[in-house]
């Protein structure tokens, strides 16, 4: 499984961005997918996860009500709609895919910078 993120960039506080994560390869084996982020000097943290059918989602408390995770299995793509962005949302955002075989795959990351 290969994952490629896109959609990052520089935005002012209060603005919005939509990240995409395109999956390729053995996409039929993908189960739960998620977005994680890592700010400079900090550990990578969970942002949101979504089950294979999209029926169940989970969010970090810090992004609840502002971020929305979704996936389009027909396009093998996962999204993260980020609204009301704050400077503390600045980080490299990574997508992750779990598979039936118990493997985890990561994308290369996309930078999100929120200016105050």
C-alpha cells in the first residue's frame, strides 16, 4: 500500500484547508485509516480515524467540531476537512492505513502552517 498526502499549505488563523490521502496498491486490504500530525519538538499524535466503510469516526478532543474526516473508497482517497484553523494546528500531517494483515502504512506527510 502506498499513501500520498496533498492539500497542505499556509493559511491564516480561522481559515480552512482540505487534506487528501490517495491510496494505491493493495487497497482492498485497507481497514481503518487515520490522520496524524507532528509539530516541531513534539510527538506524533492522533488527529482522527475512520473505519473501512466510513461508518465510525474518532477525533482528538483538540479538533472536535472543527475537523471532519471522510473517505471515498471508490476513489481510494481519504480526506480531512479542517475549519477554524488555529496556530496550534501547525504541523506535518500524515495519513496512515491499517490492513487486514496487521500492517501499518504511512504517507510522507504534508505541511500545514497556520499564521496568527
